[in-house]
C-alpha cells in the first residue's frame, strides 16, 4: 500500500519562532496535514514509484482517516532537523520511527507508543536449537552468538549472562550472515530494523528465519526496547489525544498488526496496549 503525495524535501531548521497556536482546528476543518519522515525503511520511505510508503505513513492514514483527515502530505526531513522543523511549523507532525526518550519528552509531546523495537535473533530455518531468548543462549554452553562489533547487543548479551568467549563479533551484516550459514555461530543478534531487510534477500529464502517469539534483555521486570510513537507540538495536545483515541480503536480491530506485518514486523514488535506515553514521559507528560 502506497500512500501520500510526492515527497517534499525539507532541509535545515533555521526558522524563526512561531507563536504557540494549536493547528488542531485547522487540520480537522481542512482534513489536511503534513507529516515529517526521515526516508528510512521500514518506518517511512519513498518507494520505487516515487510515492511514500512504510509503517508510519500507513498507520497515520489509518488513524487520521476516521477523524476526517484524508489529505496527507509527506516531507522528507534530515533526522537532526525533524524536531526543529516540527517546532517551527514547517511540518505538522513527525511519524518516522522516532523513539520516546526523556530528552525528547522535554521538547515535544508523544502519542502512545505503537512499536516496541528491541533485539531480534536470526537462526537457520527451523530454529534447530530452539532459541527464543538471550537466556536460552546463556544456559546452553554449546551455543555461540554473533553480532556486530561495538553494538548494544554485546552489552545486552553480557547482562543476560552470555560469556564473551561465546560471542563472535563481526564488522558488518554480510559477514554475520555468512558465519550463521557456515555454522560458525548458532544465532545472529541484531536490532529488528537490521533483521528485516536481511530476510528480504531472495538468496536467503528458506535458509534463515527470525526466531519468534524472542525475549531480549530483561531489566526491572520489563524487556528493554525503544518505543516508537508519533510526535506533536506541545500546543497540539488535543490533536494528540484524538490521535490516541483512534489509535486505540485501530489496535483493537487488528489494523496496527496488519500494517506492521506488511513491513516485516510481527505482533511481538507491537507496543503493549497498557503502555502509554505518560508511562515513558513521567516527568514531562503534557
């Protein structure tokens, strides 16, 4: 499903300050909104036909459509300029896989999270060692794990009890995949966005699969992940709240899961229904 008009390039952030006036009434009256994206797969990107597609463009259309917002333009913005472009009103909303973090909570307001992006595991087809967590690897001394040098997966594996002498570190994704196919490692750990394009490689069809379900590092009773959401200006809290209400309905009817599946994301990548932006921005929720 391809959505949106031709991408509009936006660069830089040096706009003058704009009065803090909500755009909610204008968006609802005109049924039109401009969404900032980063042009990165699977979040939001320009397809081969020149149109914008991706998880967040589809999600935005599904959530805002019932609110009467059917005219959606997408603007490609350099990553560092996304929040400045939002605050200066060059764009109306950001929807590109941006994670909720304490620093960003001070700058913008977030919708409730849509995805929970953590570590993913690639194994040979059939998952011969029945690997579904870091803990599975830790308790079997015969298993060897591979990941990229200096990656967060190294730290997560160590914290999960996997000794360094059972980790092989590689400089790039190709060497990791080759090691898994050759049997030098039994599982390849990478962030979910890195695993998805690997599985699209036609040369690997039938050879590798994603281990599902998979539990990454668990700390303080919660699996560690970054939670993506849609970003609004602080003065647009009413638009954010309307978005959240519609998002909850799209979750309940299965639309969010269906959209995610089109981009290689699974039900386990969907953020829990019970988790809210207020939970993740406890000191700056507005």
